[in-house]
């Protein structure tokens, strides 16, 4: 079978990557900022509404509790 010269594929060159798009870098940086912001908000709000164990913790009245 005879094939023309222009029909052969040229495998002599390795394809070059165009690199990582700049928008991907921006999305990664934004994602990291959001992750750390959520972590910071969780740490800062962890004490809200909690009565840590102490002698006065048992004296906190609960809603809808009946007095003996």
C-alpha cells in the first residue's frame, strides 16, 4: 500500500504544555482563603452559648424545666 508523505504523522517532536491557566491559580487561592476563614469563624464562635464545666454550670436554668 502506497501512502503519500503528507499523510504520515510526525512523532519527532514532543508536544509542549501551555501550562496551568492563571484562573486556576486564582480559584485555588480563593479556596484556601475561604477554608481558613471558615476555620477561623468556627474557632472564634466555639464558645458562644456554652457553659463550660464549673461549679455554677449546674445552676443554669434550662427552658421548660419544672421546679421541684
